[in-house]
């Protein structure tokens, strides 16, 4: 298991995380030394319209996908409206050869932990399978998935909005320096 901490613009207070502070570039968090790729900017805008947050750091790109964007509530069943978000996530992954891609599923704590763990793994597996079917990883990329269940919440599970924020899939693209 990999523990990755990022500073981000998640709902909630994450000021306790000690990470580099990115600057605002257009609509996304964008560090000064990131390559200026027009397709990356295009996909970032499209992802934002779909409700997917993109956080970029010098050697890492993180997409935070709310579960409702891709899946029916409390299932790993893909919703019919998810075709465009899947395509946009795929397009973004195709912009980064020579990378390691990790898909991580998360849930809230409203169900029993075993169910939450299984659901988070199944959702991460579905997104990974879609990427795999569309030639991600290519010969220079690696792809892995994992489910963390209710571990690593980003918001308070005592609130409805917090529970919704915690039900997410994150796709992390590690870019070699």
C-alpha cells in the first residue's frame, strides 16, 4: 500500500498536510515547472465540467473522481452518463508515456468495513479495466489498482456532504523526473 499525501483544494480543512503549495493556473492547480501541454489543459477543462478535480504537482497528476460520476449509488455498476468522463480520464492518461498509474477506490463509513473495502476495490478495478481495454498501460506505462475502503477520509463522515466527498476514485499518474 502506498500512502500519498497531497495539498489540494478538497472540501474540508486539509491545512495540516505539509506539502508544496501549487499556484492557480486557469481553473486548475498548476505548478510553475509543469510542461505546457495544450491537450492536458483541454482535458483538465473537460474533467472539471464533468465534476472531476485535477491537481497537478511537479511530478504527479491526481484526478479525484466522485463515485457518482462513474457509478450508480453504492455499487460498481457503471452509469450510462459515465461514457464521457471515462473517455476524458483515458485521454488524460494517454498524454503521459513513461509513467506509473495508480487507481485507488475509497468509500465512506456508512456500511460495514468489509463491504466498503470490497466496493472500493471493485470500483477501482472497473476504471482500471476500462483503461486496460483501451491500451493503458502502453509499453512504457504501468497500471495498478487498489481499494482503501473507508481509510484516508478527506472529509468528516458525520456530515452528508463529507460522506459524499469520501466516496471517490483517485487516479494518480506518477511522472518520472
